[in-house]
C-alpha cells in the first residue's frame, strides 16, 4: 500500500463519521420538532364520519381536540385504544372532542366492525383519499395523534402511543385555559 492510500483511508473515515453524526443530529432535531409544541394552525379540513356526515375541524373551535390517525392492523393503535377511550370519557364533559381517523388503506368494513364491537364513544372518520393525512403533514406512521387547543392551534404531536400521564396533564391545562 502506498503512503497516499494510507492517508486517504483515515480522511474517508473521518468524513463518514462527520456525515453519520450530522444525520443523527438531523434525525434527533426532526424527532424533537415532531413531538414538541409546534403551535401551527390546524389544517382546515372536514372529516367524513362513518355515518357519512361531514364534520369540519373549524366547527370544533372553543374545544380541545384530539385527532388520532390509526389503523385496525396497527398493534400499537389497538393497544392504545382502550386508553384513548378512557381519556375521552374522562375529559369529554370538560370540552374534549376526539376524532379517530382510519388510514386510507384500512378496509372500511374492518373500521366499522372495530368501531361497533368496541363501542368507540368518539367520532370515527375514514381518510379514503389520504387528504387528511396529507393535510396533517403527510402522516404515514400510526398511531399519530395531534392535540389541538381551543383556538385551533396544534400544540402537540405524538408519534406512537402517548405517555398518558403527561397527556392528561396537558389536557387538564388546556381544558382549564380560557
């Protein structure tokens, strides 16, 4: 091996290490951004509920709203659903609204069956054309839940199951806000 080849190897490794570190930092920053308060306006969307009726998100202003993207084949979604039901039941009378949005790939018959057999107490909508997922930042991962304040601002985005104790504290704070 020539001396110039020996010099290039450590330089290449150093560049790779820098590139890897930059990638990790960008990923960490993106994760931190996606899970912290963004205070962006929620999109101006309408949900089509399972009964065919439309519900405009803007009509829920004045209430705290959770929008949960889920699927019947998502084990984390199914695992968190009883806690979502408990959360809704605990805070609905105080002004919490909840819309569970089934992903476009979820067969409507599966969503209807799950909704009816589990007696979901909140609104359930289908995102048959991916427009809702696109409007909320191109949601691909389930579950993804958005917490929207009374003024229509997204204050928290959860990718995966939320830490429910922290979620409940945040809900109590937001529901108590004027």
